[in-house]
């Protein structure tokens, strides 16, 4: 360790990025290595922490997109006509991460109380196969209330899924998943996106009979090509905050570790919230 120099570590980080690893991965390595060297300094095994003199790459946050209320209504209407549309309705209404709602089992759903409890995540291995993992943080273990209309849709979905299981018999892989592929196996994120999510987006962005295409185009800009499945989570949070919901409530629904994280990610909604707060003060203080 005494032969280790800052340039050695910097070269390691540069090589990692040249191999295509993300800045987030490099920063994670930096955090682990820095912590180890810091402990070595405490034990007098090293005189200094070389990581202190190294620049770790900045993580560039990918641009977030969210559906407007009108777009969300069109999206839900198109999703209702799809075999797997309830997956996306659930995602939009709960704000869960894809790996959370795809790991839900029926034992996690309380249809009488109208709640869904997150206890695990679905993880796909790069080489193939899958397993249930731990939630992202301790706050990610949470219970999310469900809208009454979504509960009714889940009841219908459970009956349909049961009929499919009986029809396929031993060919059905019963993992008790709420949202599963046709034969009961977990949804693969890429297949779910390409085979179902994209077609629903396209249908939602198509003019209906008696509707002018120009009006639809104005309502549905370039989201058809760029909206990600994860953006349904962003849409849920944005819609709630824009409607004046308490940021603490939104943060708990999303399972964020800190409310500061919620406010940082969704800072684009804050100006409209401030304007609404100003209008409320106008009515309270001046009666206008």
C-alpha cells in the first residue's frame, strides 16, 4: 500500500470509464476504496489517503420526463385496452420502481384494505436468470395505499390470471407474482417495454375518431420516443406535487431515504407550488 500513489488511482478510474463503466459505478468504487484507505490511515498503516487527491467523475443525471394530467388520462385509457395494461396503471398510480412492482406477490396485496407492501425487488442477472433481492433502502420497505379503481382492476386481473393458470396447468410457472408473463414467469424489463409499453404509448398518441391530429400532437410531444418505463414513477410524483400534495407524503410514497432527495429531484414543480402558495396567502391575508 505504501507504493500506492494518486496517479495510480486516477489511472484506474480513467481505465474503468474507457471500458464503458458509468460514472456512478466509478464513484461507488471511489467511495469503497477511499473508506478502506481512510481506515488504513487511522491504523497508521499509511500516512495519507491517496483518494483525497483524486477527482472522481461527476454523475450526470438523465433528463426526467413526466406525463401531464391530460397525457396520463390518455395513457391510462390506452393501457386499459392492453392485456398487460394494468402493470402500467399500477406503476403510474403507486410511483413504485419497476423492480418493486414486478416483484410483488399476491400475499403483498391487501385488496380489502387497498394496500400494497414492498418487501423485495426483482433482479435479472446479466448472464440470464433472476432472483428476489432486497429493497433499495430501509425506507423502500413501505406500504402504499391503492386507489379504489385500481383495486377493482386488480380483482379482475387476479381472476383472469387464475383462469390462465388453470388452462396451462403444469406449463404455468406459479411464483405467485401479481404481474407475470403469460406462463407465470417474471416480466423482463426490456420485453415489457418493447412489446407492451411502447405500443400503449403509440396508441395514446394517436388521434381518436372526431379528434384533430394537431390537438393530439400538441398534447403528446416527443414523449413517444423518449419516455421510459421509469418515468411513470416520475409522473406519479410530479402529478401529486403539482396538485399540492405534501412533499413529505410524496417522499414516503416513493420510498426516498430523505425528503431532501424528493425536493431535489422534483425541483421543477416547486415554482408552481410557490405560486399556488402565494395565491392562498392572498386569499387568507387580503381576502381577495
